[in-house]
C-alpha cells in the first residue's frame, strides 16, 4: 500500500519586473537579502529607477550617504567596498522605496546578501541582479525613464498548482513499471491539478 502526502499551501510570486521601456520590459532574475529589509512577499514596490550618487569615487557604490533625492524612486547601487545593508540604508535615507544592488563582476551571476551596518534600521526591500542585466538597465536609464516593480505581483490568469491534489510517496520512490502493475500500486496516480486562480497579492495590469 502506498501512502501519499497531501498538502495545501498558498502560492506566491516574488518578481522583479521592468515595465518600461518596452524593449527592456519583462521579468529578471534576482537574489534577495538573507537577514534584513522588507520581505518581498509582503507587498509590491514600484517606481522609476534612479542611480544612487554618494559623491565619492566610485560614486555609485552607496557606501556614504547619497547626495541625490531618491524620493519614491527605486535606487540602483553598485556592489562593492561596504556591506549590503549600509547601501540599502543610504538608499532608504535618500527617500527610495526599494533598492537594487548590481553586481560589478561579469559572469558571477547572483549572490545572497547578508546584513551588517545599519541592518536593523532598513525597512525597504533590496534585491541583487547580475552585472549583465545591470548593464542593460543602466544603459536604458542613461537615455530615458526605466520603471519597475518588485514583490508579490499577481497577474490575471496566473497558473498555480493545487498541492492538495499532488500525490507523493512518503518514503522513497516507485518505479513506473510497478505503478502500472495490477496490484496495490495502481491506487497511486502521480498527478497535479494546474489551473488559473486568483492568488493573494497585488495585481499588476498589463
């Protein structure tokens, strides 16, 4: 007799989405903070992207207080020289609603971000993107407005799995040929319902 584990869980989407300009629009891969800042599942943060400028070479690393006003903007800050939470804190202090930290090392991809200085004071979300994606985004920022959202974003007709219908063997796995044999294993049918559902979170039009 095969035992099945049935679980009912909610499905949430953590997304970083650029919605303009059109040639840059879409979802981008990112990593999150490990131990500081807002949880991306709790809300959605949207705004125009703006480079943070701390006035000290290299002025885009956010290691000292930012000189420019980032009120209601999403700060874009380069990795390097100081810990991640200090960069986030300086973005927050300049008025930013969220912070994007860009890798400065080509080909390295994504990393997790541990907090350090000022981590307890950071309440805005922070994400980390690759050097390659950052270069595309910063190039677009230099010639026009780039708008983005991050967080628990919900779209019309989201696809979700009804986990209560997923059947998983409690111990080990079952060979396919045993599942099809006319014995007790025939009661085990690997399956999952996939449907269009309304999920908890904020809806983004478009």
